[in-house]
């Protein structure tokens, strides 16, 4: 057993109230699990090694509810790399930096990752957060996942995340084709089903105010998913797309840009959660390689997004934190989603809860997310008060990332460590 002794500040991930913050406590790590959390007892367990944590802040490892380990960037050269022979190497680097630099110990990959990639993390072939996977992002012809571009008559047909072994085609039309594709995705090892009920910002030719799928198609998807014990998450910006998701069995609504008070009330009554992906909204405005059409959509979303998050918070919806890292330099800074959510009106503990205990419970990974006895030893050890201000994580406060009782940053000598000689820090220059 190893004891983190006299931890200055612990946020345990169990709630968004101040009762979830403890001062001067000891955390016992036994193998892969947390043995105890107790008030500081300097004379207890005399045979156990201790690490002085009196100047450190400890939190649960982060749970990112909207990841994409198969996206390097939206620019053609970046997306092209992910379709080439070096794909797995780039995925390994994204996974590595997401865990080691981003502090994410569990990620829900909301489209792109396959069961083979998930298993390579589980068996230690690649270093990264454990994964929950959607495999595909189901879309209609001409919808958000159909990246053929605006010149549909003469342009090259190219679809994001084309079909490969373990990942079926994402484009579906008609209720029976939708049912069949859900069955295929489930057979390929999915932990959830992802659909697009509205167009998106990054897609090259669809308009934000439109709706994808008919009620009959989405009902078929959600019904088929429920038969296999899977929940459905929906990419939804437009009011019509959000309403369609609420009315037809979607559990988690992603982005929520044009959500209003009426839709919040409907979502609350239906038991939906939301994952706003606030950080990427700001990042898209700083991108330099987007088409004028895409940039105009990004500006429209940025004008309304914070208001939608505020409606969701005031309406009592469970708000999960998800990064949506589709631009270079977002991987490995996943904690910035909490900073963005605070900017949109959440208090710091609400943001932390949405990326720790609440997130873990809602994505079905309830053996982590909280620093409590019996849970996985997934911890962040920090040199500053990241609980009050998570932006400290972007300024070098992250000392150690512990996943299943193993350190990945060589920040605490007494911990068993696992690192690769190469790092991901040069991936984006």
C-alpha cells in the first residue's frame, strides 16, 4: 500500500457541493484500487510507505464524455493522415497525450474508435484512457457525417471514418437500414450508439437549422439500441434536431447550441443528459483553415451557445463535460472543457462533477470517477488549487496522472510507473 499523506485539498468527485472537498486527508492506494480516504492520521499504518502530499491538490482522473481519438484535425492534410498507413501511430500518440497531458483516465469516444483500438489500451499495447466507444456517428445522406463536400456532382466521394473491419458505414437512410446498422455496430462491440439529429459546424455543406433523420428513422435506431442494452447519444445543434432527439428516445444530447427553456423542460421530463462541448465552440473561432461557410456556422453557434448552457443549468439538466477535440492542440488539454463550462456559467464544482463522478456514472463506468474506497485508483495530483481554477492545469500544475494505481508522468517516485521513452509533445510542433 502507498499512502498520499496529509493531502492539502481533495475533491472526491461525489457531488458538486462543497462537502465533496476535504482538507488534510490521507488516501491509501492498494494495487489498482483506492483502499481508504480518511482524515490525516500521521501514526496510522506504520509499515506503509508515505508520500508527503501536504502541498498538493488531488482529484479523480478526468472522464471525457466526447472524445475522438481518430481525429487529428479538420484540415485536409490532417484528416488525410488518419486515413493513411500511419493511422495507428497517430492514434497511439493521441491516446498517450490524452492520458498523460490531459489527465483523462476514461474517455467516451463518440465516433471513430473501434473495439480493436479499445482492446489495445486494455491489454497495454497502447497507453491511454480506458475507452467507451460508439464506433460510428450515424448520419443521413448529405448529413453531418457525409463529408463529400459542396460539389456533389463532380467532387470526389469521401466519407469521414469510412467503413473498415470493425466499423461499418455511417451513412444510413430509412428505418430498416437504420435498424440493421445499429445491429452491426452492436455486433462490433459498441458501448453506445451515436446519431446526428442535426447538421454540424464542421461539415462542409449542411445548414445548422436543418434536421437529420425522420422520427421513424430515429425511433428505429433508439428502439434497436434499447434491445441491446445500449443508450443513444445525439449530435444536435438545431432546435428541430434537439426536439427530435428528446421525443424519440435519445439519452444524451450533444452540443445543444440552440436549446431554449422549452426544450430544457422537455429534456428534463424525458430524463435526458446534455454534453455541451463548450470549449470547441471557442476554438473553432480561432481556426485559420476553415471555409467561409463553416466559419459562419461557427460564429452563429458561438453567439447562442453559452445561453443554451445557462438554460440547461437553470433547468436542472445533468451537464456532462466533453472535449470534442477536432482541432490540433486540443488533444492533451481536455481539462479546458471545464474552464469553458465555467465561462458559460457553471461553478467550478459543477464543472468538475461533470467531468468526474457524474460523467462516470452516466456513461456506465461507475467503478471510477470518485476518490472513494473500492473505486479504481484513478487520480490527478496537482501542485496548485485546480479545484477552484482548473485553468491551472494548462499552466503546469499537473504533477502526476494515476490510472489503476500506476503513475504516467514520473511525478511521484514511490508510485509504480509506466511511460514510453518517446512522448507526444512534438505531435503538433
